C-alpha cells in the first residue's frame, strides 16, 4: 500500500512543521517524526483507528494534538488532513466526496 496526501493535507503538515520549528528549533522535526510514526501505524493497521464516517478514519499522534484523517482505498491510504484537534476538528469534511 502507498500513502498519498491531498494538497491541503500537505500544506497543513508543512505549516505545522514550520510553526513548531518557529516555537522551538528542532521541534518541527520531532513533530514530523511523530507524523511518520503515525503513518507507519496506519500502514500496518489501517482499519484499527477511530472511524469518523463510513469512508474516513483518524489516527491521533501520541505527543502532539494532531490527528491524521485518512481514507482506505484499494491500494492506497489517502491522507485527507493533518488536523490540529484543538482547532476546527471537522474542517476537512468538505474534502471528502
């Protein structure tokens, strides 16, 4: 299975990395590593994480208040959002058909 990101999700990830690096040098890299760890968990157990709708699930990061919203497609995990769970947690819903 491969992982692909919607453009909006890529932007959210980059924005969060920049934010954390601004707050404390190196913290953005730690955040990215946490996201990579969550993506690894999703790839290994795609159906385990919390269902948000019929076609979407959320895997929360362990250290940061973020959730990865994704859909399981035939041979792909589609990342819909890298969502800060303390801000508008349902902002991604208009991205799902």
